C-alpha cells in the first residue's frame, strides 16, 4: 500500500499522524512492540517543531523591531528636513535644504525600505557634517543614531530570515523519516498478520476512506469512524 503523506505536510500534520499511528499499534498486544520507533519519531518531530517555532518567533520579533525603528527613523529624517527647510528660509532651492534633500524629499525617503533608507541617510549625514550648520547639529545626531539602530535591526532581521528558512529542509527530512517508518511498519504488520491489509489500513492510513453503507432503516449514507452519516 505504501501510504504517502502530502509533500507539503507540516510538522503538525506529521505529529498528528505519528501520534495516531502509535495509538493504533498499541491497541493490539501483538503490534505494540512496533510503536517504539514511532515514539522516537514523535520525539524528533516535537523537537523539530519547537526549534522551528523558536526561530519563527525570532523572525517575527526582528521584523517588528525593524518596523518600530523604521518609524523612529522616519521621525528623525522628517525632523532634519523640517529644520533644514526653516534654516533655508523656507526656500527649497537654498542651502542647507537643497544640499541635503535636493535629490529626494523626506516624504519619499520614508517610503524606502530599511536598506535603502540607511544608505540614503549616510549620504545625507555626510553632507550635513560637511556643511556644519549650527542649527542642524541635534537633528543630524538623532538621524545618525536612528540610522545605526535601523541598520543593525535590518541585519538582525536578515539573519533571522535565513535561519527560519533552514527548517524547510528539516521538515522534508522528517517527512521522509515518517514515510520510511510507515513502509517498514506495513511490512511488520503483514508479517505478524498475513494478508491483513485491512489491519494495515486501520493502523497506517492517513485518513480513513469513506464508504457507502445502508443503515438499519434502509437509508444510505457515508460511513466515517464507524458512524453512518447522512447521504
């Protein structure tokens, strides 16, 4: 029969299947000994799930950190834009505003992703330092701090994303282990109970197949888990 799991089967799906199989094997004394490797499989699956979740949560946290620090960076670039505009006498073509924001406005800068935003900020900070305008010192310092924090968070997020992606390889490995054990257990059951494919199906089938059955009142419906369902 060689029951197969879907290629996309999640760790949770595999854990449920393995748990059900353990119960099926332990239901009969003659099959109980075959549950041992399944118990080991479940232990490995639970460990894989927990490791995946820890890294998934780390990624979620890193993403949220970038979101918050990006908002702080937006505020800092907006503050510098406003102060440099006032320092230029509210004339966008005059210094210091023209030199700092002549190529891109603060509003457009706020739409950039973390990587492009920090790259732009470093260019603006270099120009601001070269100008040395006395009214922009505090704003430039705040932008510098916000840029460093955002860049560090962006790097942390990239590392967390890469780590989270490694668990797909682990999931495939667990899937292959479950299918291998399924095949081995099928053989073991048939060697214990010759010709009992029905027993193999009861223990190892991922989903019990529905079949038609006539009820005592003559009604016809699908049978699932031993109960007659409406047709």
